[in-house]
């Protein structure tokens, strides 16, 4: 399992519309091959900065299967107009987990 982390800078004043667009687009991700869920976080210190986190079975499920799909184009159509800059996307794998005893 990997985590896609997309850092999204949104044009100031478009935050609410962007959040609504992400909510509308969630089913596009959830029906994609290898998608295990997603969440959207808003950075408190920078109110127009967001992190979209999507759990994928493999990097290929994201970079090949989803990105080549019509659903990806629909996702970009729903939210792309709100981007102030191109998204910064990385993929993470869990290296360690620590929790209180």
C-alpha cells in the first residue's frame, strides 16, 4: 500500500469552491483500480494550501491506471481552475509506526 500526497495551492478566495469540487470528485477516486480511500487536509498556517492523500495499492494504480482514465480528466475539470500553481505530488510508503503504550 502506498500513499499519494498531492500538495495543492489554491487561489485565495476559492477555497470553499475547491473543497466542494473535491467532494464531488471523491467517487472518481473511490471507483479507481487500486484506490483504498482518500482524505483532504487544509494547512492551518496557510489557509489556501491543502494536502490530498490517496491510498493506492500500487504507484502504477495511480500513475498509470488513474491518470490515463477519463475520471482523472473529470477530476481536473472539477478542481483544476482553482489551482494557483501546479500540484506537487509524491508517493510514500510506511517506514515505521510508533504509538503510546
